[in-house]
C-alpha cells in the first residue's frame, strides 16, 4: 500500500499531510530542539516546557487537558529527546477539528498560566526524583558529559536544582526564542491547518559530539559491571544502518553469549540526530569486562575488513519480510513512517524501503562498517572495580 503525502510550508511551519480513509486520525507536532540544546543554567527546561505546553489550551477550562481528552476518548502525549520535542494526539475522525486546533494552539499560541506551571513543576519533580533513584543514572551522566560537547540530560540532581528557579518568565523566554523547525504531520482526512501566526526558523546542523576517545570509570558497589560505548559514525541512510545493526547484533550475541558464554545480552542501536552514533551496552561479570570490551572492538574491526556471514544477512532479510507482511496501516503508523523518513532526509515508499534492504549485499554491509570512527569512541563503565 502506498502512503500518500504532501509537504507544505505554511507561515514558516512545515506541514505534512498524510491523507487516508481510516476512521482515526493522528496529528504530530515535532519541534527540532531537545536536551542537547540546554546549558547548565537551564538543564531540564525542555522537559518542563513539554509538560506545560500539553496543558496550554484554553478550551480545557478548569479541567486538565489530559482529562479533557480522556473524556473524548482521544489519546494524547508528548516526549522530549536529545534533539526534539514531539507532541501527538490520536482519536476518531469526528474529533479531528478539535484535535487539530488543540495542536496548533499549544504550539503556536499556548495559553500559559501560573497555575499550570505550578502543577507541572510538581509532576516533573516527582518524575525526576523517581529517575534519580536509579544508580545507573550516574553512569549515563558521566558518559554524556564525556561523549557530548555539553549534556545534562541524566544529571537529575542539577535538573531538580534548576526546577526550583523555573518561573513563567523563563518559560516564556524559552518559547519566544524558539527558532528550530516545527513540523506538523496530519494523518487522516485531507485538511490544511489554519495558522494565524508566522514563524521564523533557522536551519541548525550543529555537531554535538566531543569525539573524546576516553574511558570513564564510575565506581558502584554491585555484583556486575555495566559497560556502555558511544561510537560516532557517518550515516547517510539510517534504514540501511538499522539493517546492518540487526546483523551485527546477531553476530555479537552468537559470539559473546552462545560461544564465549560471557554475557546475557549485548545491544547495538543507532542514534541519528543531531549527530549520528552507535550506542553499545552490555552487563558483564566483573572478571570478564576486559575480555568483552576487547572482543567487541575486535568484532568491529573484523567486519570492517571482511563481510558478515551470509546466513545472518539472509535471516535479517526474512525478518524484514515478516515485518512487511504484518504491517498495520493505521493513521498513527502512516504519520510516524512519513515523519521518520522526512527527518532522515528522504521519503520513500514502503515498497522501495523494503526492496532496498532486500538488495543489500555483503559488500554493502562492509562499507557501512567502515564508516565507524573507532578512534573517536567513548567508553564508560560502572562497577565495583576499575578494570579498563
């Protein structure tokens, strides 16, 4: 099935229409700014703004907007990442007009109230306190501060401290200084939103990686060691990279768990925005940390010079075919598919997407592996003793 779409520039906003005849509709508002845009002074502000904006619609009245939409049977939520804030609503077509107006209003002219800010500061505080209870966050915080030029996304103590000083003036200042691209994706009946405001954004392609080739140790009394790595890459096609990582994960699992019996699991995942890198994680017995670390590096080096076993490539392709056969073309799926490809720089049909993966050869995978910048990899580990 072909997913129809059209891209429009309206008053400075990017609008992607995904017309379809489903009984549900899905609307995204995606803002290209996230925690990696924060300084030490305002660490945590994106998270708070996300909470405040979801409640910044006047028609919600004395109710919370969450309750307002619950009563209408509409799903709504928002997330904040390293490079984005993503808001969405999903409901029946009969509620589409209200859903669209809600999304336009909270993003382009939010109804900001002191009472809302007070409530959401408490909600964010409880969320941060919950996260801060996990000792593993010390590992991520140490890793982030070494791997990125500036990152406080896992420094929950700092965010809690900053939260006390977040007032309405700072929220308004943050909102008024937004200059990153804002993308609306509307999946459902074909309806163009009406924007009264004009928005001016600047393209922002800054590098966020430090390229620090360091090993960071985080002491923690525990029975095993958590090992994580950040590996910068060149990424011109995230979908082919994801296919490559499925094979790489198979190879590492077979080697480290089945053959060498050193780990329970090991994972390699892709983070592509705003600077692409691979994130590797495994939990290891203390006595095996050095061996696991060296084996992972040797495996990366090996497959920069020789191809993956064909049987693993064939297995990956079959998994893609199963996934293709099981696709459910909901309004949400279509909206997210088009948004993901837009962010990747090129929107292709699902048929072409799967056909391109199916055509990948051993040489194609080896070419991707050669795009790893192993000399700029950052490593962090948490455990009872310094081993690397």
